[in-house]
């Protein structure tokens, strides 16, 4: 492939994006998940530089000022952003990068990077989504209500993505994303160097 793929995975909170990305990381050795920056406080078990780069609001605003973000958004009252340094050079060097980001961020990336692959993860139902978020036990009641309020609007954005993947069974959802990535790697437009090489011989 000429360059690495930029794969953007988003969807409502609780749809299972995080779990899908973790499994893809385990299963595919040519893929890397971009670590985002956030002003959200770490949850129990989250590790600086692995889960996120946890920043104070002033540090985040400074990075916005210095144009260090490919995209950033305010999600449920906190800032989240994708750092250019996590993505752009890596793609030029042929690495496939996954962004697990919210819908506003994904649409921003689509404007600036239309050759990315945009995948929307659908939950099996709104009720199931609610029980998954509650079951995580990581969010306050207030945060859960905020997240649920957004879901109906968020589902409407699915049409702006290239693919939708229903996450009613985690293994089958991961397999579908895996198949999308593998098919996208074979697109003729991404393999001009290969075609030219064969023409030369
Ligand atoms: P959480 O607080 O549960 O880790 O993430 C909340 C939401 O922020 C999720 O929908 C997640 O996909 C999104 N998010 C995580 N990193 C980024 C990022 O770099 N940019 C944007 N726009 N959203 C992000």
C-alpha cells in the first residue's frame, strides 16, 4: 500500500468502540491506535500515555493554540483531541492508524482527510446501550443521563460514515471491522506503487 490507512471508529458511548479497538490491536500487528489527549480525569485503572494523555485545561488550550491537534472536540464537558504527532507521520510511513473518537471529531477529520475510512459502531438497542454504560460503573448518574440524551441525535450521523457495524456480538463486530480494513487496503487507489512496479518488470 502507498500510505497507511487512517481508520476512524466512532458511535455512541457504550456502543463498544473501545473493546473493538482493543481486540483489533491484539489481532492485527500492522495497526496502531492513536492515543488522544483529554482534560477528563483518569478513571481507575487508566494509565497516562496508554489510555490517554491526561492534561490540565490550560495545557490543552495551549496545544490548540499551537495547532497540535488534527481535531478536537468538547465531549460531555471535557476536551478530547487527536494529536497530529500521533497520526500524520505514522501514516506517511505506512502505518495503519485507528482513531476512536466522537462524532464531531470524526466529521472534522473527514473534512480534512477524506481518504480515511469512517466506521460507525451501532449498539443493538438503546436499552442495551444504557445497561452497558451503567454496567461499566465508571460514570455518575448525571453523566449517564447526559450520554443517553445524545444518543438519538448521534444515530442520525451514521449516514455520513462509509460503513456501519452492528455490535450485538463483539467477535462478529470485530471480524466485520477487520474485513473492512483488509478490503480497504486492497483498493486500487491505495496501491498505485504496486501497480507501477509490476508494469516496470
Ligand atoms: P471516554 O471519556 O468514555 O473515554 O470518551 C468519551 C468520548 O470521547 C468517546 O465517545 C470517545 O470516543 C471520545 N473521544 C476519545 N478521544 C477523542 C478524541 O481524540 N477526539 C474526539 N473528538 N473524541 C474523542
